[in-house]
C-alpha cells in the first residue's frame, strides 16, 4: 500500500521512514514537508499539490506537531484518503471528534495511533491484569526534553503539550492495560515562567493511581509503570518494552512499536474500520483543566 | 416524583427550590448539605445518611461545585437513584464518562443539565439556523463575578472553571443551535496573578466563530450571541431568553430554564433514558489545553 508521509521531522525520520521501508506491505510514495525530505522519494512542499498529483496514494500518515495537523487531516479525508495520526491525535478534542465524523461520513479509515501501546510488554500486561485487583499504580516518566525535542520550541507553545507530549505515551499504556477506567482527582503542573506548557506534572487519579512526569531529567531516562495487585507486582520498564511480573521478565512480542502501527493500519484499511481512542488525551485535557499551576524556573534549550 | 437536593447554596435556593415547588410533578423530599437547608424540609448533613434513611426518594439533584460532585453522583447511582447534575457536569471529562458507564450499567437516568439550553429563545434559534449558512458568530458574555459568586473562592481554585463557569452557558447554547460543530483554533486566557482559573477568555473557533468572556464587568451585564447568516442576522439576548431575527423579536416558549430542566428530567426518568452531552465541556477543556496564558492583575472579592 502506498503511503504519503507528511511532516518530515525527527519522528518521521527516526521511526516512520524505517518502519515503512522494512514492511513488505507499505511503500513510501512521497513526502509532504516545507523543509524535510527523504532521499530518493518524491517530495511535495504542500499537501494540496500532493493530493492533486498523486491520486494513486490511498493513505496519508501525519507526523507534524498537533496544532497544524487538523488542516492536513481534513484535507486528506476530503480528498478521499485514509489517515494515520501521530500522537496526540490533535490539538483539541473537538477537532478529533470532527475528523471522526468526517471519516465515518466518507467511509474512510482514521487511525489515531498511540505508539507506546504497541510496546512489547503492553499486551502481556493487559492480559495479566484483566482479572487482578489493582491496589496501587504509579507512573514515572522522566526524560530530557533537550535530547528528544532539541530546539523544538513548539512543545512549549500553546497546544504543544509540554511534558504531556511524552507523558501521554504513559497514559496511552495505562488506559490500555487497566481493567477499569480511572479519572483524575488532582494535579500539579509546573510551568517555566517563560513558557506556555508544563515542564513537569504530578497527577493523582482514582484507585490509588498516580503519575510523575518530568522533562528535566538528564542522564539515564526513566519510563516506568509499577502496579501492585492482589497477585503481586507488575512492572513495565523501557516505555512498556519490558514486562516484569513478580520481578521476573516475561517474553514479549517480536514487533517494534512503529512497524506494529503500520501493520495495524493495514488491518484497519482492509477491514474498512477506524480506531480512535481519545482516553489518553482526555486525561491530559482534564489535567490542564483541573491542575494547580506552579510557576518554576525559566527554561531555554 | 420525590427529589433530594444536595448542595444547598445560591443556585439551589435561587433556582432549584422554587422550580421544584412550582412543579406539579416534583416534591422536594429532603436536602443534603453541610450548612444550607430549606425551611420545612428534612435536612441531612451527608449523602450516605440520606440514602440510608430515604429509600423512597428515587432522584437526587446535585448542585454543589464541580470538584466534590463526582463522589455524590457515584454514591447516588450506586444506591440506585437517578441523578441530575448542575452544569458543568463534573470537574473532569473522564469522571463524567465514568458516571455515564455506571448509570447505563445500572439502568438509571443520568441527566447532565445545561440550563441555558432551556432559555426561551434557544429552540427558535436552533430551528431557524438549521438550513442557513453561517458566515460569522460572536458570543459576548460579560458579567460581574462579585455579583453572581459573592465570596465563592472555589471558582478560582483548580476545577472551579473561572470565567468558564458562566462562559460554558454560552457554549451550551452555541453547541445546541449551530447546525454543524466547530472546534477551537486558539484562545487567550487571562489569569489573575493570585488565582488558578481565568477571569477572562477570548476564544477563536473554526467557521469564524468567536467568544469574549469576562468576569469583571460592573454595571449592566451582557449575555449576547450574534450570528450572521446568508439570510440575515440572528441575535440572542439576555442569556438566550430573547431571540431576534433580522432585528425583530420572535416569540419564545413559556417556560423558564430550571422548570424546563425538571420537566425534562421527568421525561427522561419515565422513558428510562439518559442525556449527557459533553460538547460544551470539551470546548472548555480544549481552551484550557490550547489557550495562551496571560497573567493579569490580582483579583479579590
């Protein structure tokens, strides 16, 4: 299946391009980007030109930041293309609802991807927790924004999500593996005094579930989820890629995250279905609404 | 039908108590409140005591602020009671989703009320706009927080909504009368330097729809919506209670807002249905997520 990749930045080059190249099902037909490009692949500077020139490309995969993404998604759906959205699926919940309505009306596939849900340990964690009683759960998600978003000021602009850009990955795992939904009861959000989005967040949910997100961690990076149950502890390490039950590693699936997303997109398009679960994004919107704001030191790249 | 009213503050006494008293369908069986009470009506200090003592009361109407409301709603549903929620229906979107799931599982009615949708001019506005092309819409919602929430510091605490407490009334009308949904594209939020929620907000939506919310307006209060269409202008004044089409007043319904809410609850319980439309709350969560934060003068009551 031919795919056009729009928004050729770090995530597109690091993950999408190699995943498409490695898949027997997919062919990178062209790119759309103001500045980025992929060697040997037809490049368009804007989406309307691509949609006009390449009616043979049925799928558009969108990797630009959330704020500009809606306009691309809408244009692609209106041109009859199936659409894959990087996480988070939009800058607002209402715009994703609008895309869902549009895709359904046109009979097109809309896939709001959550790459961390495809991490190797996640399916095993979900299956094991299904019949357990969870007594406590804690997320520790601490990374270095300078390493993962070097110079990307948009992450600190309105709609750029701040520390929820990585944190939503943890929430996408949490909402996948918990047998029952939780909801936020309180949050503290640390805003650098010169920035519009939080650089750290501490979240408290029902059911003794909590999260600690921080974007200022230098050295080793931490992407851990620890869950206590009536049958012993479960832990996910390395962003969901290592599952430990009672401290023992459990063998995970063979697939990596982004190849699994493209495999899932193949299934969805073939089945004529969409997959849009906004639960992780709802928790972020709830945190931004309910969170207590704390002003902290200025941050500069 | 007997109803227990929980959270006896200004809105309960100003609106709910007289609406229940005036209705032939409803009887105020008891109240639940730490401090407030209604003369001649049995008063409980906490909900578990009421649920235990009054199994004959099938409906609980919740008027306390949004943050504590979830615990009351969950307890009432678990005790087999139908539930009415004042606006906004919760402090988070996820908690309202949880209540929807619980009510559905128990076969109970959950009614997330939006009193402004019951304003006299709203049904006529919705009907007239249904086949029009809207070229522009603007909301002006400016009132004096000292008059409507005297000394209520909770409105400026996390989850208290700030100026969105009245603004969501305007958004509940907007989402009711527009023939197609819109979504937020940008917002400016003014936070008093000593407060956690905005005192003013300017919102921009798709389709040339905008809103101006301000809680610092002394003197005459303004709750206006102006819509330009291919068939001339439509205006709502007085919070939706006066409809003008092409400048001419249009006769509205006879009912006032809160009596209409209780009449609607009678219908929903009789039909065994729920009504929970979160669109206004989604727009607020989107504004809190996407909005640019501007720090402004401190505010004190």
